């Protein structure tokens, strides 16, 4: 096969892989795909047609990471694509990598999307971003608790509509 | 084992032992939110520990993976800081232990981002954001308890006096620390004291707690000479793996 044809075949394969990844949900927040979550760092196609997907863990100990990788490989295998999934530690995942669509989906799902990343990790210690209620949009909210049902979320309460809600933490 | 490997193992063991201690709270915390909070912190520390143990295993080059290092080493081979193996006590003591540790680990992670060991730098760059949230959690609770009722104040004040002697080990350098610093793998332990003191003094002031006087100490957990508490922790943590070698979920 001449290189131009091989190149276009691998480009087509990459497109197929991305289309499949768009259908792989995050196991903990199934409204988001792994693409929305921003954890897919690369998709590379080797000359022999095998695919490598680079996955960034959201938190070092997030129990969903192995499951995300397994789900990705299962989705690709189901389409007849041989693939491996590797961890990509650097640069570290940040909540800024959530896609715009992902942020909209989160809010529609009832989870407030993360505030924009602060300048430095030290600033995270004291940051008090204004979080809008995903239900009534009120900015009169308060943090109930730093840690929620998953490592990436905190628990908030809306002071206007009185509903509690999850906030996807800035990281 | 090279000083480089031993240094990484110290960090790994410190995280692993503290994660195990925090895990003991699951199902026993004073409120569901604290159960979740302590478990979340434990999970972050455990995740970091796994990366560090795997890295130490690669540096050692003898084929030991994270499980072999976690489950099949004896007490004297564990190189964690003595502070983190201290029993949980009441919720106040757990918070004091966590705060003294978080203030140190956050400064350490910031410094390790510049490590000449690229893998260690990558682990730290990820972990520093997690330790920011840990420090925020433990500082918030220490202030609430210290500046709370007479009873909560008394309990955290007692815990502070009890745990304070263990903090010297965070900043005292030995040959391993000096070798790691000389190779720019890690900061000199003493270089973290300024940032730690600043955090500790600010939070203790807000918590209306007095800084205890410096105290001498006789524990060198990072050299494998531990207090009497680590053996029991390891016995519980390792028993399943030792009874059923190679067992998986």
C-alpha cells in the first residue's frame, strides 16, 4: 500500500475510534461520554492497524479509571478494532478539559459544572467560587460538604429553591 | 536498594499506611459526610501510593510489583513516617494528624513537581491538586473543632500535644534524604519547614490553639524503626493476601 493510501486508512480508523468513544459513557456520571470528560489524550494507529488510546485518570485513586479503560476496549473490540489503553499521567487531567457539550450535559443532569481552573493548586485551598444552582440558576448557594458521592464532586445546597445538588469540583 | 528507590518507597509507604488508617473510619465516622470525606481522602492517598509503589518496584528492578511491595514486606521494611501510623483515636485526633500531614504533603508535592525524576514529578503534579482539597478539609475541621465548644477544643488541643513530637521526623534529614536532595529528586526535608510553619501557624491561630513547644523524639519510621502500632496495622492489611497468595477480586 502506498503511504498516502495507508495514511488515509489510518485517518478513517481514527475517525471510527472517536465515533465509538463518543458512545462510551463515564461509569459514574453516565450522561457524559469519555470524550466529554476530556480523559482521552490520544488515539494513535500503528502501521499494523492496531490502536492505542491514552487515558488520563481524573483523580489518582478514582476507581472508575480501570472500568473506563475496560469499557473503551470492549466498545472497540465490538467493532472489530484491536486496541490497548494506556495511562497518561502527564500533564495531569484538569476539569478545564471537560468539553462545552459535557458542561451543558452535566448541568441538564442536575450537576453544577466546574468553575474555571484557578491559577495554582495552592489557590484551590482557599478558592470559594460562586456556584449557580443547576435547577433554578440562583447564585445564592452554599457548600454543604467538600466531598460527595465520587472523588470529583462536592455537595452544595441552593438557598433559593432549597434543593441540594452536586458540584463537579474544579481540579 | 538505591537511595532513590528508598526515597520513593518512603513516600509510597507513608501514603499507604495513612490510607489504611483512614479506611478504618469507614462505617464509624461521626456523620455520613465524614465517612465519605475520610474515605475520599484515603482513596486519593491510596491511588498515589499505588503509582509510587509501582515506580519504586521499577527502580528496584527485582520484579516486585505494587502488591508484592504492599503485602509482602515486614514491619521493619516499611519506611513510612511514624506520624501516619498513629492510631485514629477520636475524630479530633484523626483531624489533627491529617492536618499536620496535609500541610506537609501539600508543600512536598509542590516541590516534587520540579523533581529530576520525571515519573515522580508527574505523580506529584497530579497529586498536588488532590492534596489541596485534603488540606482544605482538615484545616476547616481543625478550625471548627478548636474554635468550637470547650470539649472539642480540649480534645484537639490534647491531640496536638500528643502528635506534635512526631512532626520533627518530617524535617530531619538523614542520608537517604540528603542523597535524594543532592540528585534533585526531592527537596531537602528542611526546605519544607517554612511553608509548613506558615500553614500550621495560620490555622492554629484561627482554631485558637497554641503551638506546642518543640519536643525530642525517638521514632524513625522512615528508617524502618516504628512505634508499636504499625505491626498491628500491617497484620490486618496483609493477612488476606498472605493467607491466599495471588488472590484477586
